[in-house]
C-alpha cells in the first residue's frame, strides 16, 4: 500500500484528497436554528397542493433534530475516494472510484438540482462491480453545488461546465469516456457530446433538458404528437414551474431566506423530491428521511442554495437550442422513468440525438439514481455493452 505522501505524489496536478467533515459548531448552529423555526398556518385539507405539506415538514424537522445523523452521511461519502482539483481557477470536488472488472469503461455521472453528488452513491457499487461491463466512475459536484466552489462571475452555464468536465476526465487519464446525466446533468452531458464527440464514447440520459429544441428546417411542421407534448409541458410549467421562474430571474431574492432558515431550505428542496418522484400504491416515497435530509443538510452546510439556483439563469442565456449543424452523433441511450417531468416524443428527440436505445422503465422518477439505482445501472451496462 502506498504511503500518504506517495499517494499525494501519484495524484494528477492540482488535485488533492478531500475528506468531508462539518465542524461541531456548524452542526450546533443548525440545531439551534431548527429549534427556533417559526411555522406558518396552513389551510386545512390542502395537503401538498399549496406547497410543502406543513405536517410532513414538521415531522421531518423533528426527525432532523432528534434522529438524523450527519456523520453517517459523511462516512458514506468518505468511504469512496474524494478529491478536489483546480480547473481553470474553479475548485471542483469529485469522487473517483475504479471498477473491479478486467476491463473498465470511464463513466462521468453528473447530477442536477435540487440533488447532489450524494444521489449517485447507491449507483457506485453497482457500476464498479466486477462483470462483463464495469466502470471507472467519476462523480463531480457541479460548480456551486456541495463541495465545489461557485463561479465567481456570470456566465457559468452547462455549456461552460462541459468544458470543465472534459478537462477533468483528461486530467484523470481518460481521453475517451462515457457520460450520463439527468436534470442539469443531462444538459452538461449533452454539451459534452456535442463539443467533444471524439472523446465521448456514448451518452446516456434519463432526462431531456427543458430548453431542448432541435433544428427545424424552414417551413417544417411539427407533428400532432409534438404539439400535444408542448401543451403538456406548458401545462406542467403553469402548475409546477414557479421555482424555475424564480431561479431563472431573481434567484438571489429567494436565497436570502433559504440560506438563513434550514426549515425553509428543506421545504424548498423536499417539495421537488415529493412532486418529481415515484410513489408506491400506499403513497410511500422511495426515499428515507435520512436520505432526504442528507441532501438538504449538504446544501445547508455548504451554503450552496444560491449558487445552485443561479445556473438556471445562466442556462436561460445559453439554452440547448440546436443550430443546423448541431446533432449529437455519438451513440445515445435514453431511460424514460414513468414519473419523470414531461418528456418529448422519441421522434422529436431523434431530430437532435442519435438514439440507439430507448428504455421505458417500470418505476421511478426524476431522481433515478437514488430511486431506482439497480434499473439505471442495468440500463447503463446494457447500453455500453453494445458500443465498446
């Protein structure tokens, strides 16, 4: 086994080992703020229709103060090799876990909002296990999320993050690699495939970015199927898109309160885990309270809610709108989970993506890596087995 100094010497330039550890003072401050929560009065019988359910949130905050263990979250994360590295002046946190197969495929997994790198932890043992297809898994935290530093100037869109991720994979010794993503991660991964097709072996998505627009020839008429999808998407935005409008226009205004109140932050994030995830016939979620609060507490401790919301505004300035020469030519797989946000018809997606595999999943929603890690891992293995 290498000594610690030898391990440091073996790391790529500008890369350092990282260990997650919140101070006792930070955890005590969190507990004190939770104890001082001022609760609103909710209208009776409204459930989740007006926002995060009051009784659920009060129950969750009680669990947060009495049973939740942040040190378990740190231990689960630190069980894998964590690093930080400098990419064009941006400090980026990432996990790098080598596969156990005789031959492995480098795979870059990118999360979205309101998730984090913690979403990907259940996937790692499934993807790195020995077998016909095994992966070297790289899980970075988006800039301004978790332990990655935020951008210090405007312009930090998914388009820009794709360049940073390409640098990261090159620094780790992977000239060619696969990419997978959902939510914001789907946009980053798509830009990677568009900008670096010689390096991206294959692209796997479980979400089609909302700003996606393929190039349409002059006079091209959209099919009734696409028009129906556009209406469905518009109806969804009218019901559920208030958060996106805030993030895309005035994220700092909301951030003052969310960065100051852990209960408020929890309500903002947990509403999405409730609304965008699959639930069983008995109404039970796929997430435990520990999993929900792990993600929320990461946002709290790193004070990353504003910087994570700001990418919406940046992506609004650089949407995934394809020009006449834009087409994802690398092989693409799409995993369609039933409780995902509105998904365009396959024919519309194929106008911009070289779809080689389209899987309709039996269960799961927007947070696929956390909700249905086995289904997602199996689909990744099946897809990459056909293109290597």
